[in-house]
């Protein structure tokens, strides 16, 4: 198994190349760029690019999709039907519950809404189990629910706790931004997850979010070195917002 990552220097978004072996079969997962190093590796390895698999539609995950298609015309581009509605160049569906096979690569598809309604995680079975989580779960953090196409805090929490973190502890997490982790590490060390597991108490304290009053439950780390905030509104509903919009 060959897995290689290319990270954008500004967005920290990852594009992933996954191949079963040299001269075998390969896919790209997301195309936020820079994709050229991965395209070069496809040539060096002599693999066949069978598909581009998109976790979701946000620009920082599809910005260089056209570059991929210029280099490999006709390559299938697959995404969840909800994400396809707002994404150009897609040609087919990622259907949660189904298994995709490309050569010796096999992916199970999980629907993980929250950050977007059609967010899909791809679970790769091989010598090790790997899960490509898009913008749902990161090293030490979780996705927000304020981006275009988002759903709810409850969806995001369920996606993390009931789908992704029920995978075997040794499963390697390959996120949509920044560095990798494991299920075991996130269960133990992720500040959001620790509260959701009942290991740590919720915080409390008044704050303002874009000038609106709220209660600050957690100001946790985010993948870019900043913060992600879990806040509770006066009506009792919870939210995940960028730390930059929170005033204490």
C-alpha cells in the first residue's frame, strides 16, 4: 500500500494519493492542492489513476481538480449526491454503505454530516485500516458547523463519536487538514471528544460570538494553530464556531 499526502501551505488542506502497489491502481482523495507532486508520483510509480474521490465540496478540497483532469482526462470524479449538486466535474456518486474497489484497494463509505450535509469518510481496508475523514475529525480537533452546506452540532458529534471513533483503535486517521492521528489517540487526547466521553467536564463562562451572547463550553485547538469553540446559545442549542469570532 502506498499513501502520500500533499498539503496546501495556506489552507493546510490535504490531497491524498492512495495506490495498491507500483504499476497498480490508484485514487486521489480530494484535490485542494498542490496536486502536481501527487501527479508526478503517479507517473513515477506507473500506476493507473482510477478515480478522484471527494469528501465534500468546499473549495479548499477541490481547487485543483481541473489540474488533475487536464493531466488525466476522463478520470471519474465521485462525490455524495448532495455534494455533487454544488460541485463541477463530478461524474458519479459516493453512496454510503457501499464498498468501492479499485484493483486491490477497497473502501467502505460512511456518511458523516455536520461540516457539510454530504460529507463522506472513506475507510480503507488493507495491511492497516485507514480512514480519510475530510473535515469531520482532525488531529486534536473537530470540524465546524458554520461553513457552506453545514448541518448541526448534533450531526457532527454523532459523526465523530458514533461512526469514526467506533472504528478499531489502531485505525489511522487521515484528515482533510494537517497531520494524521489514530482513533486511540483522538479518544484519549482530543479535548472535544474527552468531554463527549464524559472524561472531562464542560466549561462555563460568558462570551460573545460575533457580538451575540453565548456560553463558552470549550475553546479547543484547531488544525491551523488557532482555536475552535464549542458554544451554547441562550436557547440551549450548541454550536461549533471559529475561535476568532469569540470574545471573552
